[in-house]
C-alpha cells in the first residue's frame, strides 16, 4: 500500500513540476507583446499564474480528487478560461475593465468595513484589513478615482460570454455542471451528500452523508486540460512556442507510470 | 402475453426532452404543468394515508374476499349517504356516528380490524366503534407491514387497493365508464408484469387521479400529516446494504 501511496505522490509531483515550469517560462522576465499595454500584459500573465495555481492545488492534493472538492476548483478554472478568451477579443478595453472591477470591489468591501467600525464594531483586525486593502488599491490608483461596479464585471452573463467566444458547449457541458457543486445545488448535494432511507414509513427521505470515493484521476486530467487551454491562448496571443511538455502530455506520461507502478504493487 | 422484465431504470425518452416547453421569464414550463385548472398533489403524501386501510383488509381477508367485503360496505355507505367520500379514511373517521347507524354489527366487525389498528397506532378520533383483539404492538405491526407492502404506487399491491376502490365506486354507480374504457383490473391481479397489466395499471392510476379529489383544506390534510409524522417518529431509518 505504501508503494501505491508513494506512486500517487510522484504522479502529483511530476504534474506540479510541469505546471510550474510552464508558468515560469512564460512569466519570469517575459517581455512578449506590447510593452506599453501594461494592463493587458499584467492581466494575461497573472491569470495564467492563477490557472497554474489552481491546477497545482488540485494535482498536489489527492484527497481533493473527488466530486466533493474537485469541481470547486475546476469550475473556477473554466471560469478563468472563459474570462481569458473573452478578454482576448478586445484585450486593451477588457483587461482595463477587469482591473477596474477588482479595484472597485475591494473599495466597496473596504467601505463596508469602515461603516462597521463607525457603527461601533471593535476589532483591531478589521482596521488592519482596511489599511491593507486601501494600500493595495492605492498602489495602483487613488481610490477617489475608482468607480464601484455593482453588476457583473463584464456587463454580460457567463453564458453570453461563451457565445461571444464561440464556445457555447463550454458553458453547457463544463461550466454549468460544476456550478451545481460550487453553489451546493440539489443536483450535486442529492448525489454526493444524500442517501435514501429504505424505510417506506419515512416516505423515502434523504439523509445526509459524505460519499466516500477513491481519488478520481480524471479530475486531475481536467485541471491539466483547462490549464493547457489557457496556455494555448497565451501562446497564441504572444506568438510564443515552448519546448516543454504540455500539461496533457505530462499527464499522459505520468498516469502511464502511475498505472504501471500500481499494477506492480497489485501483483 | 410475455411478461416484461422489471428494469432498474427508466429509459431515456425517445423524443426531445424539452419539446413543448413554454418559456415563462426564467423558467421552461413542461406541457403537463401548463394544463389549466389542474392541481398536482402527492400520492404518497395525501392519497396513500387515506386508502391504506383497504390494504389491511385485503391482507386480512385475502384479495378476492377482501374486494367483496370492502365493495359491499362502500356501496351500502354510498347508498345511504352519497355525498361522503367513504373510501377516504379521514371521512370514515369524521363520520363515525353515521357509520354506526348505516352499518350493522357484522359489517362493522368486518372492517374493524383495519380501523382498530389505526386507532391503536395513531390515536385518531372517530374510531371508537372499531374493536379488535390486537394489542397495541400487534396493531402497529399490522399497519407497518401494510405500509411496507402497499406504499409503492407503481407496484401491484397498491394498484389492487386502487382497483378495489374503483370497483366499489363502479358497482355503487359512483363511477361510469364509456364502452371500451373499463380498466382491465383482472390483468393487474392475475397477469402482473404483462403489457396488458401495465396498460390496466396506467388506466387505474389515471382513474384514481380523476376520482380522488383533494379539496386542499387544512382538515383534509390533518390525517395525512399525522399519519406520516407518527410513522417518522416511531420507526428508524433503514439502509439497503448493497445500495451505492
């Protein structure tokens, strides 16, 4: 059993290494694109890092490879992919809107904390949070010049964004199913956290349970897939090509090795 | 007719799933929910508790004799008081005084085993006339076994209960059928699993939906809620070991 346990560890490590290498190559002293378009370069680079962080977070944690946790991460990765592609349709305008929205959201949160303190809430932590938020905001722009957007950052729904990027299936078959997990909807909870009582006198009520499942490697594949799609968009925009294995190529090799080590142990 | 094998899952429909759906703001409404002047009620919630007494008598007498006993008594009750829904447990309990006038001692005794079991198990008023040799535990077991056997509305036992009521209504002239539309109740009893029985089952269920009205008042739901609440309190959850 310990050999299989180690094999899973090595599998995760190989993938994390590949993800980290792919990111570093594209971000460490990377000066592709137009040096004047700071917002575009910042957003595309940081979102790529975010996608990599999500993929690593999943790959290095086998206990998250289940329907309880993996969809939370994967849905975020799909959301990021949609956002990335949508920004690339009009990078200058949209990357600026993306940044402005984030600054405005942080400004609103800080204002809420401020109100809380004025209402008499006593908390030194809250004051520190306020100060840190404000410092972060004003390192980029004076807060008095920041508008707060109470609607969606893109001014559009995710479904419409997918239509615009030419991939409605991404919304229907990837984003929506995992959204049920994120929002704890019945079509997730009713499968993963429900067990039907067999007593007819109880009218088939469902009782809460945590379904116990073996780690599902396919979730890791999904993470590699959604990362690779973002890498492809990055490379296409910056006309960049890499000699490194793509995440999916690395996954296929790693899973082959995992499978061999696993069967060896079973024998 | 060859019997069909019971399948674990319903097949995927052979028509587009969203066919006929009408958009209403952010919802897509299926055709069946768009039928006007129609109220949907839950069979298990609001019908089953009203008719489970029939199951107890079918168990006590056996199917054929049970149908005879029940249909004769219901016919007599309807002949005497046509505006009462005598097949409903809550109406029988609410009209206990009339019951004891309309039915003779022997007839009351014939149905007492069922209503005494309910009296002892659920402590519901209006059933003082029902006597039985059952102790409270035995009565509770009797009800429990009946609920277990008859609760599934797609299965034969439940359909025999509904068929019994339909038969009783038909012989009491409370229900009439156009030529060629009489449900083949016999198929449910002797040929369960066949296409013929399945068609009869659909017919019987459709009849029950049309002829078992629910007035929606609080009083009419009181018994059903009491029934399920008591069952919930007095029995434990059960788990099929092999279920996923």
